[in-house]
C-alpha cells in the first residue's frame, strides 16, 4: 500500500500489496512486487526491479536497472520465503544486483547502512555486508560472504563463497579472494592473492591514531612476517600485545576462520620471482 505522499510514475508497476513509505519516489518502468517494503524518502530511478521478501530502509538511492530480491543463483532453491534486508542511506548505482537468501543459513541477505555500491556490483545470496562499505564497479560477492564495516573492495574483484572480509580491509582491483582477509589489511592479486601490509592510509583517514596503528602493525608483523605459523603468531600476540578492541578483533577473526587467512605477502612474491 502506497503512502499518499509517495510519488509513483504512471509507467511504474507497483503491486497494491507492496508497502511504500512517505516521500518515496518510484521512477518509470520500475516493477515492485507484493512482498516489497520501501522505507521513507527512498528513491528508485527508472527500470528498478524489487522482488521477493525485500525490505529497503529510509533515504536510499537505487540506480537505474538495479535488481533487488530476485531468487538466489542456487540450484537447490525451490522458491521458499527468504529475505533481503537493506538498511538506510545506501547508494546503489546502475545495474547493481542483490539476491535473496537460500534456506541454508538464516534465510537472509543483508546490506547495512551508509554503503556505496557502484555500478554492476553483485551481492549474492546469504551475504552479510556491514556499514560504510564501498564496492567499486563490478565487484562480486559469492554466496555467504561476510564483509565487515568500512571495508573497500575494488573494481572487478571476485570474493569466493563463504569468505570473510574484515573491518577496514582494502582489496585492490581485479583480485581473486578465496580465503579470509584480516581486518585492517591491504590485499591484492590473483590466485593466490597477497597481503601488502596494513591499510595505513585508510586507517588514518578513519581517525586511527599513531599508537593504535603501531599496535596493529606489531600484530601484522607477528602474523605475516615473523616466520611463525598462525597458531604460534596468535600465542605471540596474546603474550606481547596489550589487550584492547583491535587485538581482540584480530584474534577473534583468526579463531573463527574456516577457510584460513590470506597470508602470502608481497615480499614472498618477489622472492619467488627471483
């Protein structure tokens, strides 16, 4: 049911059962299904499709030809009720696709708030994307990928199913990511991707101070450059690094990894080429 203050172009097709909030703009040739809910002041440009059990929050901007809530690309899906939930103040540019979940986890694909999703990016079924994330043109998340807050995934990068991208991580363009990316790190490359140290520029831009960066740098040295295996590096971090939120985040992220961390470094790449 549309709010009286919504603006719906006469060429749009909006199911009467859809819930349309105040101040919503729906452009020409959009198609909105019966289970959709669109929050206040969200703007859909022309040719946007919203299907399935899809909830979109307030003040979002959805670009032309974006498709949200269509069935997952999963051969086991049989039309069950699964969801897409999108938060507030997101920008989704042209041709973005977000698929609803399968029944294999919590039946939810989610995108948080204040994200910027550039043209042709894809968020697959069962993905969980946090807040203030940037996906640059053509970035592709496979099914069940989790992306932490403030991460940036560059153009035409592919993230393998079930991989996790930690908070404040930066992934360079055209990368192929098949394992977990540690919070605060820079990673780039194709099969295998390599760690290029800390995302220092990004962390400084987000207000990380000198002491905080130094502590993270020490943990990176132990994990990637000390010659210790992961278990040994974790124990060394527990022993030598003062407790704090960043330490606990890195330790918790590492402990929860099922696919393993990307640990090959740029330096090892140079040594191999020699």
